[in-house]
């Protein structure tokens, strides 16, 4: 491998790591703002009576996602279905739709 190719690879990996670290920091900042932004948008909707809040070139809306806690018999059915799926995968009855590769980046605990 030529020295230039090694440098290009190293630079690519360094850039990827830097961007992943930035993305994590940005996501943490966004998470810390979400409840305040939700409150502001809800207040503005109440004040204006509008479902959408237009700010500069963006439109904010509030949406709700319901979550449910199911009775034990349904939870049991879910577990049975998961087990049946695993069994079908292991036996070859289930047909593989896709097998997509991806990169996982973790801090090296031996060097940290």
C-alpha cells in the first residue's frame, strides 16, 4: 500500500470519528432542548389558535405518539411470536430479505 493511500484512509477514518462525535454532541443538545421547545410551540399554538407555528423558513407542529401497556396474554403472544420467528430463522423456514452491513464505532476501552 502506498503511503498516500494510507494517509487518505487514516484521514477518512479521523473525519468519520470527528463527525460521529459532533453528531453525538449535537443530539445531546437537541435532547436537552426538546421539552422547552415543545412548551414554547404549545404555548404559541394556544395563543394563536393555529396548529402550525411558522418561524423564519420553518414550520413547527406538535405531534403525539401514544404508547400502550398490553395485558399479560398479549405480552405472552408477543414473546411466543418472537420465539417462533427465531426458530423459523434457525431452521431456514424464514427467507432472508436482506443482509446489510454497517459500521459500529466504539471508544477503545483499552486506550481510553
